[in-house]
């Protein structure tokens, strides 16, 4: 992966890039989109996509959970939304396809199905944008699989996200993009409809490499913030005073400022980024480190903590580590 770095703010992408029909030589061509995976993240992302694309463009959705697709269609009943009965059906009708799925095996299964399917009817080159958080090796394998499948006639890019359910709902997600420079205009035009910032991290696989590196740091800093807040309160500090000190000093980070566990405790640690997802990302980061020949010193201890928290608290927001710490000392 080359070290190519371009940063886009969705609000600063040139209007010509956002409006140009980059997938057709005909200016009258309506774009057909598909969104596969209407989970906690995918559902609000797909909603923003439908609300921001021209009303004459069509969005086809697919999820194995049919209640999610039915709810989506009912919520957006005044828009052009169709429910596909299969992955092939969704892709066959679409030029641009976004996937947001839970695990590497789910993403692999989708693309194995597609690349082994009969030829597709669309006569334009398809664009697949995978926003799932999976391992780099699997993503690169899918990229090759798609490139080698002439009947699919498609480009595949990795574009995992940061910002959680709140960012997905508000349309302010950060996308970490791995793609060739030649694909940037078309990809950024689509991502800008669902996010506020697009970071081009390099060639295919670079988006996921950046995502896993960031989330490894997040996993560790979340535990450190929980321990520090617990320590400060036990030492008699007022919680707001302690938060102010940390967030105006060198200890400031996302987990202390935006996702502080003391604040989340008031909400019962509901919603947000689940413990199970954090544990999954830790495993993916370790896998990437092994493949890169890098030794991580804190990963096993962090995974041990998240495993215990998951058993005790279920998949609440991962800042629930704070509650687990307090109760472990009783």
C-alpha cells in the first residue's frame, strides 16, 4: 500500500464532483443504489443515503432480517425504496452498492455469492463500497475476487467508518478509504452523502489498516479513562472537576471528552459502540499485528478485560468497563 494521504471534508468537495454522473456517459441517467446490511449502523446510513440522493434515483435494500427492510421501506414510504429478495437481486438492479455487515465471514459470503452468480444485466461498471470492519487480508482477497470476475464488471473499495450510531444517524461519519486514486471522485461523491469527513488512507486495504490501528488505541484508552475516572473519584475529586482537568490537559482523548463513562453511567451505558464489537476489533488488530510482524504488549490484557465485561454486562456501550471496574473492587 502506497502512503497516499488525501483528506476531504464532505462540505468542501467541489460541487462538480458531488453532482456529476460519474457512472454514465448520459446526463439523464438515474443512479440505482443498493445497501446491504441494515443493522445499527447500516440502517441510518441507508436512510441518509436515500434522503440525500435525487428523488428519482432508486435505492434497493437487502438484509437477512426482513423486519428491518420492511421497517425501512415503511419509514421512507414516500421515497423510491425497493426490497430485494436476494443479494443478487439487489446488486443486479444497482450501479453503486454499499455493504455494512458484522463479520468477515458475512462479507465474504456476499461476494462469493456474487462472483459465482450468472452475469448481471447492468451495462455500467459497478462500484462496491464495503464499510464493514473486517481484517485486511479478507478485504484484499475480496478485492481480487471482484476484479477477476468479468461478469460482475465492478470496482471494490474498503471504507470503514468512525463515529458510531450517533454519527451514522447525523450523517457525520468519518470514512477511512482504501482505493486507487482514479476511483476517488466517484467514491467520495457517494460517501459524502453519509459522512462529514473522508480520509483517503492509500490503496485498497489501507482504510481497514487505519481503522484497526485507531480502534486498538481506542480499546486501550477507554480502559485507561475508566480507571482514571474511578481513581480520581475515589480520591475525593468531583466528577465534573476531574473531567475538566483531564479534558484541558494532556490526558484528553475521545473516551474522556465525548464518551466519558461517568456521563454514560447516567444513561445506563445503553447504545453506543458495544463491548462485543470492541472485542472483535481487538482481535482483528492483533491478527493484523501478527501478519505485520509487530508485537503488541497490551492487547491480551485488554481482551481479557473486555471478555469479562461482556460476560457481566452484555454488549452495552464499551465504556461500561467503568462499571465493571467499580464493582470488581467491592
